[in-house]
């Protein structure tokens, strides 16, 4: 069973920064495409970013230029560094580990951008 443990959500002012972390096993990090998705109220879940060790990185339109996804193998974590946050970034953020047709989700983190 794939376990994904998320941390780092919270409330931040517009223009601020936040880093989300998703911890899992080394095997998962090496074998799966790791990513972050988000879901705002009354909206569909959308891609934020995905990455894979030795593979490519992809960003959703809303994340380009402001967010950075990375894998810290020493911490066994996939990180999402979010800068210049806007109120429209308010959502529940989910860590995802994907391999073939398999999809595994974390419990979700609330991120609220508000003055």
C-alpha cells in the first residue's frame, strides 16, 4: 500500500510563500510519477505539477513561473514550493503517486491565501 503523508498547509497572505511536503518511501519515489493536484470549492481537481526521478517535470498553467516541484531523496519527500501566492490559489492540495493505471492520493492539505 502506498502511503503519502502531507504537511505544510496553512494560511498565507497574498504575495507570500508556502512549501508543501509529501513524505513516502524511497521505493515509491523511485518508481512512481509524483505530483501535486488541487481542488477549489465547486471546481474540478486540477494538475499543479508532476515530476519523476530521472524523468520530466510538468506544470499546470496556474503554477508556471510561481511554483516549483522537487524531490528530496534524503527526506524521502516531494516538495512543492509556492511563491507569489494569490487568493485564487486557495484550495485543498493533494499529493499523488501514479504508476500506470494506479493512482494514490494523500489526505489533502488546506491552503488559504487571504489578507
